[in-house]
C-alpha cells in the first residue's frame, strides 16, 4: 500500500501484479515507456501522455506532466507512514534551518534580504547583547527564506530570527 499526495490531495494506491486500485477502486491500464521518462497510458479507453519532469528521491517527490497538466506527486510507502505516525518522519534527521538568537538582545542591523543566497560564515545580522555587538553568521550554505525580525526588535534567547532553506 502506498499513499500518493497529488497537489495536496491524498490517494491510497495498491498494485500487485496486474491488479491495481486507487482508493479501493480497481482499474486496468496499459503503460508503455516510449522514451526515457515519457510514457503512453491507456486507461478506460482514454489515452494519456505522461512525462516525469523532476525527481527528488530524498523527499520522494515527483513533478509529472500528464497531457500538458503539471502535478506535484509525493509518494509514501507503509514504512514512511509508520514513521510519520510515530513522529519520526524523514525530516527529523535534517539540520535545522532556523537562525535563532543565541542570547537575549537587540537587533541592530540585518545584513541580508529574503531570497538572498548565503554561504557558510557570511554575516547575517548584528545583535547587541550585554553592550557588545555580535555578528551572527550563517551556519551553512542556503537561501534566506524569511526574516522574522526587524531592525530595533528585542529578541529572547532561542527566538527564531531568520529561516533559511
């Protein structure tokens, strides 16, 4: 049993040999790969052309074009679902993308803008704490997704100041 999330809508998919079903409804389909990552599908006397545009194996995320309509498809197997139910999904081991305040302080200056790429060690913002200016630097390469503070804001320890991606 697999679960597929297509444009945020959930589908239960089962496939054993020639038996296929979506949400418990059986169907037959003929599928032929006629070029690499391009398929011709006949289902219920209707013809479809499907093309795999992008594959992210780590996230099990696919971008697929079917008859010129583009779909984002995320696939989860029974093990992915079990881990998710236990609260141990595949994102649990990934590094944190939040830049948090290392101590209470005052934001003196923000040195980046949303959408800006940064490299590990690049200065991100200036935080005043205990009458000292601290330059907070990027812990890894990435992109500035969201700036959650503004110049002049007071921050508490561990408050998220910037989200990176």
